[in-house]
């Protein structure tokens, strides 16, 4: 079980907003923190993990929940 430090809910928003908001959020977090990102836009479920990896963070999981929701867990490096 992973301890979630913070949650970012960007459901109802389309790119580029979820991607931009997730980048801003991780900049304010400390190394070792875990961010839970909630999205319902398929492209965001693909782009956000790619962005987090490119920034050097660890994508712990990408889980589809229900028909059109995803939960992305990112560990800040």
C-alpha cells in the first residue's frame, strides 16, 4: 500500500490542462511524495505518465477505474 501525499483531480478537463496542472503540482512537492492524479480524458491518461517520466519521476501505476476514469500514482524524485 502506497501512502498518498496529495491528490490532483483533473476530471472534466481536456489537454493540455491536466498535463500542465500535474507539472505545476509536482514542482511544489518534495522528493518521496506520492501524487494521485484523477483523469477521465483518455489522452491525459497517456500523456501525464509520459510527462512525469520525462521529468524524472516514477510512475507507480496507471489504473483504469470504471468506464472512463484513470488513477495515476506518481512518486516524486
